C-alpha cells in the first residue's frame, strides 16, 4: 500500500473531510462577524456568546416545550436575532460615532455578562442534546465512517454561506446595504430607512451565530463557555480573510478548517496555534487580509 | 463609680465565661473553582459539604466555633497562592480544603508548609502531592492519578482489553495520567499502540478519534478531564467508535460529567471513583440531604471528600483540644478515619488518605431508574491495593 507523507491516503481523506466539517462552523461564525463588521463597522465580541445562546435556546425549546431540532433551526435564530436587535437599538446604536474600540469593549462586556448569567443558571458541565433521529447513524465511505449529522452540517453551512453572499453581493437589498455603509446620508435621502436596515443587519449577523449554535448543539458540549473557546479562532479567521470581506470569511473559514485538520494528523500538539501562526504571516505579508481591500 | 465597676466586672466575667464555652475557634477556607470547568464538581457544593460536616459534628455543642470562608481560584496557581497567603497571613485561616487543579494544589501545598498550617486536598488529581511534592502539612483525601490509572487500567486488561491507544490532554496532568496508565497496562501484559496529544482545552476530537480507530486498539484511554472528556465521548458515539467494537476507558470522569453526557452517550463506559451516592444506606441518606441544599444535584466524590476531611479534622481538634499544627497532623494520622461516606480508612504517614476505590460501569438508559442513577458497581478495589505503596512515592520527609 502506498503512503502519502507517511499517512495512508484513506486516513488523509478522512482528516480532510473532518477539517471541512470544522471549517463549516468557522465559516458560518466568521460570516456573521464579517457581515456585522463590513456593514456596521462594529467588532462584535459577543458573537461567541450569541452562538452559545443559540445552542442553549435550542436545548430550552426541547427540554421545556418539546420543540424538536428542525423547528429549533428556524425559531432559535429568530429569537436570538431578536435579542440582537434589542441590544443594537438600546446600546450599540449609541456608539456608531465613536471609535471601533468602544463597540469592541461594549460587546466584550456583554459577552461576559451573558456567559456569567448562563453559568449561574446552568453550571459549566454542559447539557445533553441528542442528534435528531432522522440524522443519526452514518455512512461508511470506505476510508472513514461519516456520521450523517456531520454531512448535514457541511451542506447546511455551504447553503447558508452561499445564500448570504448572494443576498449581499448580488441583490438590490444587498446593494442598498452596501451603499448605506459607504454613505448613509445619501442613501437616507433616497427615502431608505438606514437605521432600521442597520439594526436588522446586526440581528441577521446574530441570527447566523445562533444558527451555528443550533448546528453545534448535538455534537459539541452545550455549555456556557462553548463560544468563548471558539470566538478567538473565529476572529483569527476573519482577520486572515480580510476584515469585512464576506467571501473572504467564507473561503478562509473552510480553508483553515482543513489546514487545522491536517495539523492534527502531522503535529497534533500544534493544532491550537496553527491558525494564529498563519494569521501572523498573513498580517505581515498582506495586512488587509487575503481578500481584504487595502484602504 | 461603684456602678461602673460592677458593670465592668460583670462584663469581664461574661467575657471569661464566653471564652470558657468556646475554647477553640477554627477558620476553614474552601478554595476551589467556582466559575470554570470544575465548578460543578467542586464549587459551592464543596462549601455545602464543609458546612454539613460542621453541623453533623455538632462543633458548637463541643465548644468549637467554626467559620467557613470560600474563594474562587479560577484554576490558576497564581490566584490560588495569593488567596492562600491572604487567608493564612491576614484572615487567620487554619485549614484550607478542596483545591482542584493540580498546579493550583501544588501552590497551596507549598504555602501551607511555609506557614505551618494544614491543607486537606480533595479536588486535585496528581499523585505527586504525596510523592515528589509531599509535605508533612498536607493530606490528600479523595483520589489521585495513580489510583485512577490502576483501577481502570488493570481492570480493563484483566477483562481482555490489552491493546491501548491514548487521547491525551497536552499538559502535566494528562501526560502524567497517560504515563501512569501505560505503566499499568504494560505491567499487566497489555500493549500501548500509540497516543495523540491534543491542545487543552479542545472542542473537536473527531480527528484524534479517527486516528485511534485506525490504530486498531481495543481500548481508547481518555487521559483528559472535564469538558474535553465529555466532548471526546460524545463524538466517539457519533463516529460509531464504540459500536465498531472499541471500548472507551475514562481515566478521570466525575458523575457530573456523566450527567452532562446523558446515558445514551455515556453507557458502557468504565471508570474508577472513590465515592458514589448510591453505595449504601449511609451514602444515600447523606446525599439526599446534600442534594436538598444543592439544587437537587447529587454530590461528586470531591464534595464527599471535603465533607469527610473536615469531619476528620474536627475530630482531631476535639481530641487535641487546640489547633496546634503538629499535634493535629499527628492526631489525624494516628486515628483511623471513619465517616458515613468513605467508611473506615486511615491517613498514611505521607499524607495519603487510604480507602476503597470502586470500579463502575455506566448504565444504559434502560437500566437507569432516573436522574443520577448512573453506575453499576463492577468491582471494589480494596484500600490496600487502591493506592500507590508508600515506598514507591519517593516522599522526602519520610524516614527510609
């Protein structure tokens, strides 16, 4: 049997696929961040907490009301997105005229408060959430056993990412949005309600985080710190892709998932830092990120 | 003038009477994780356990006043040392209990020795606390990595699971656990096919699980803890690792982890603990009282260890009639321990508390009658075999 870099090719394919699955989460989360930063210029540090809320609300729906996973996929982003709308209206909207740093500090503080509240209520051990019956089990691909649920995560992520990219880059609504970020006064003069559009955009970004949370609930531990663990990596992904670039966030999300997956095979000890090493290199060579526009 | 003297005199006599009643005032500090990954298995529950020990001992009726203080060390050694120093130097704390996270426990261990106070550890795992880092001021109560590795490792090999692969958290604790278990497995005639070390903490373990699967091992040893273990087990179920015939051996798993996993995912897992609430009538009765104060959650072995260690300490205070450290340590080590949770036992010269350990198997959802009914007892490991022999620890202060 021939080997590739000391690893049998079957194992390598398996690891590539796993990387792609992790990349789906990076892509979904960094997409939400990129949308919020690109259109609102807010560095949303509470994104991790909102992802965690997504998983928790899915758990609450199932535990307290018996609403299943499929409805949760629809309801949770709306519920958590609505909390995002409230936060944007009450707090973030007051910071637009200030430096980025204020938005960052506000959302970081919010993240700590949200995590603290959940920790107080539910502890830190995490809560069980089962894979829906329709997606349990898996397929033997020959080189690995692919759980159906993971396959579904990749498909769902690709579809949502593409739809978001299409809506922002190719539709009239997306054009309004992009125009409003360039020159809100002028767009407002055309009779478009710019503040409302911005509020809804923030809500949409938060809803994306919540959706990722629902997708993650059955496979990762549902606990108050789940977002805090992930958010730093996702920020690195956004920085590498180029702050605010939608396409950049999606492609780097998937790409870095694969790079990280390969690191886990060849040098597992380094898998936690490989993304940050890449980030450092990209920042040195191309400070605006791989897909970013140089200002 | 006369009245004033009278008042003064009576006040003085009252004060004297007061001190005669309360001969000894003790201050106990419960230092543990109150917000992070170990908060559920130690945290406020350990404070409740300490308080219950004081009540059950009837300290007030025996002329001992006990005050309990608590703090969050955030699993950081530097935070733990700061709190320990302040407690000993300024707040008059006599005894520190619990302290999960081995690195934090080592820090408190050193300071306690320096200040000549007493440290009774329940939460931390490293067997070095009574080995290379041992101290005449420290008692290690509940469990250690050696006991866990031997309990689970030798039992699995005895059942015919001889080929092992480790998924190890890449820090001191995980590496120690892997090393200890490897020694047990090879000594028992087993074989270790490989290991993968993952960054701590991690989220996705599927890659390591696939490597473990490809190794052809019969057992995957999980040399990690807390959320990492929970995620590994969850994903092993998802990727059909256990269904394909490989067994999982949890090397440090607490009942709160099983509660978080749910039995559907955790069933069949083999693990070692020193306490389970459903062992006998005494543990059941105590655990019910504990749960009533702890939001219905049953105690972990760490919380049980805090109760038992505080109880044993108070007995020594009563016996010696004071709180002089050498006398108390001598009394605690010379008196056999006896409490409703760990039964009969003793504290060895090196500070190691010795009692039975238990090998459990996690029930399937069908076998379980409800929340917290999680374990089937597979074997009792007698106290004499459960812990590392005194001579092998390399404890420096013990006369050879």
